């Protein structure tokens, strides 16, 4: 199930009911303590964090835990930050369980790419600014083909698309360089860290100043990058325009 971006009030009713009915909860690092507090008193909570660049729980071990607890008769809730089927490996885990004959119910959650931009007052689409959205990861699978950022940028520019980039902070310099091959240098970009949580921070920058902004404001993971003219709708955009492209907002 998707635990959403962190704010427990953004959980769906279905997710809340599933958490409260669980006997075992396997939770990712990005699931907030406030959401885990909704579990019933007798439930067992098992942390199975998976964060880029950090000590992570191996995927085969997570799948083994899910399967063994389900076969033991437990009601297992697998809590993932955001939505389980948007860069959450939910598809892999559901396939593994179904192959073993275990019934799987998928509960969607609000993904950080939607929640983050909404938190700063902007939409992902707007008739005057964007005709569509592309969700893409900035962290490809080891050994996988690299993302063709210049080609993606050219398509986004021609089709008026908003780009929402997950897990892109580690490679932000390369991403910005690639996008500048197909997008204008003054294309606005929003970086939203810890979307929906009390410690949320964000910054708005021109695409050609993005790397400098991220470094200056010490923005890191977990963050989403939103690239596109919809960022002009953000509540802090006018203030940013009047001050400096290096301004950050608490």
C-alpha cells in the first residue's frame, strides 16, 4: 500500500483500514512515524528501508519476509512511501507473492511528485502551461541503459510537458546538463524536499542555476524535481522573481 508522502492526513481511508487490520507491517524508511503510530497495539512493525546511497534491506529478503509471514497466517501490510506502483518496487513484490499463491490487494497512495508541487501551490498540469506530465526516475537500475535527458527535454519542450524527477538529487548536475540541451536556460524548476512533512523545504531556480541552488541550500534526498512552466504558478514564484534565482523557501 501507498503510505503517501508522509502526512498521515493524506492517507486514503482504504490504507488506514488496512493498517489498522494488519498483524505485521513491513515499512519503508519514508513511512513517517505518525503513520506507523496508526498500527494496532499488537501489530509487529518490521523496518525494511531501502534508500539510495544508504544501508538497505536486500529486495530478496523483503520478499522472503512478506511471503513467510503471509504463509504463516499473518495479515501483512507492506507500507511504501508515496504510491507502491510508482518507483516503489510494488510490482515486483506483487508478482512474487502471486506466484506463490498469496492473495495481494494493492492500495494506491498519493505520490510525492503530486504532493510536493501541490504543497507549494502549483499544479502538475495547467491549460496555459502544460498538456501532460512525465514521471521519471533519476536513478536507473545498475547496468541499465542511461536516460537520454536531451531527448526527453526536447520532447517535453515540444509537447508542453511537466517533468517530475524522482531520486535525482545524487545526479542533479548531470540531469540539469542534459535537460539544458532541449529546454530553455530560464525554465523554472522546483526542488521539494520532505514533501508534506513539517520539515518540508523547497527552492525554485532557473534550470541553468539548479545545481548551484541545490548546493547552496543544502537540499538532499528525499526530494522531487519538478521541471516546467507550471512552477510559475507556485505561491512563492513572484517572491522568487523579485529577489534572486537562488532563493529558497521554508
